[in-house]
């Protein structure tokens, strides 16, 4: 990325290019907010396709509600979400969330999401198995509040285009986007989804730089060794 280009303009340029290339992503693919929350927990350390299988199992069993998650025996819940991996640990996480939602919000996501964003984030982070990425996914995609989700794809792409912050912390990466973009939930939603699409399909660990709409402004693509034959434009 041009080092003389202000970060806000650089980030908007990236967004516009990705949107023009890939179009709206319509993410998160879920029928209702609880499904988003369950998906955010189940997607930890696994591919989304596996999460879809696990959610389909929960739906078939009539278990995609807070009450059903609480009533379901732990072993049965783990068996239903088996496709997503780490199923015993994730079953405990789902039960912890369902128990907390019932105890403090009477199973009402509307009441949960009605509060202040910072307070909601701190509450979610206090739950068993919920880290910053999971909490922010819930806040952005289920609650519809403007926080920017930072994941491995976002870190990789940001670093390769030359916009990585000085600190490698989650907070520093999040501040890069939040402080240089309009505080807009729809923008954050689409931007993150586009970065995920690019990271999964093009900007991989072994990138396909020739296919990338950011190739001419990316430090990584510009510095690829000619002998590598990877990403030459």
C-alpha cells in the first residue's frame, strides 16, 4: 500500500475494490440472531461448512433455542455438534451461554442487545469460551452494532498490504478499522465478510496474487521473488 496514502483512504480503497470485485456477501448466513450466536461459538477453530452441518443437526433435533440447549443432556448436545470439532468443549460453551441468557435476560435477546455496546461486550467476554473475536461476531452480526471483527484473515491481509498496526494485539487491529472508517454496522459487516472471502479464496497462506484485486497496491505481491512464480503481475 502507498505509504503516503492516509490510512482512512487506504482502507476505503481496499473496501471499494473488494466490493466491486466480489459483490455483497450477505453474511452472516442465519435465519435468526440465536443461530448467529450458536454459529459464532461453533466456528471457533473449524471451517464454516462443518458449522453448517452442526447447526442443521441442532435444527433437526429441535434444539436451536436457549431452553432446548439447557435441557439437552451434555453428551447428546456434543453428539449433535460433532461435525464442528472440539464438540465436548463447544457443548459446554453453548450450555454456558444458554444458562446465562436464561438467568439474566429470561432468554430475551432483545433485552440483551438493547443495552450499551461496551457493556454487552464485557458481559459476553465474561462467559466461558467467549473471546474477543466470538464476542464481536455476536455484537456485529447478531446484535447489529458497529464493532469490527478481527480474525486471522484480517490480520494476514492487513499485514500484506502494509497496514498492520505497530502492536499485534486484537485491540490494535480493531482500532485500525474503527478509528479510520465511519462507525457503520453495515459497512463493518460487509467489509469483514469481504476480507474473509479474500482470505479464504485468494490471500491464502500460499496466496494467489494473480487473482487478487489488491495486487498492485499490496506490499507482499510487489515483493514476491521472481523465481517463486507466485503472484507475479
